[in-house]
């Protein structure tokens, strides 16, 4: 009977140790996940800023004398207006 109890005790200790290890790993992964989310948000913001800068540059260049640049600028402005209209539509449906 003592042998069975000893075996059970050993198994329970192993399970407790495994539980502690998994808890610690889960905590570490949660922290890593949060750090990656923050990095992703930062990169998304930087990407958005660069996209806006490209759009502004294209619009400024469209004010030149080149007919192709003017067409490209008009196309970009139309796309931006379409995007703004979509955003307004989404906001209106949420209200």
C-alpha cells in the first residue's frame, strides 16, 4: 500500500511541476504576444504615415505641367474621396 501511495505522490509532484512550468511558459508567451501586438501597431502606424506621405507627394507632383502626373493626381484624389465616402458610410451605419 505504501508503494502505491509513494508512486501516486511522485506522479502528483511531477504534475505540479509540469503545471508550474506550463504556467510560466504561458505567462512568457502572453508577454511576448503583447510585445508583438505593440510592435505590429507601431509598424501599421508607420506604414499609414508613409502611405499618406506618398499620396501627398503624388498630389503635389500632379500640380506640375506633365499631363500624366495630372491624370495620376486626379485618379488619386478620386480614390481618396471614394475612401472617405466609405468611411462616412460605415460611421453612419454604426450610429
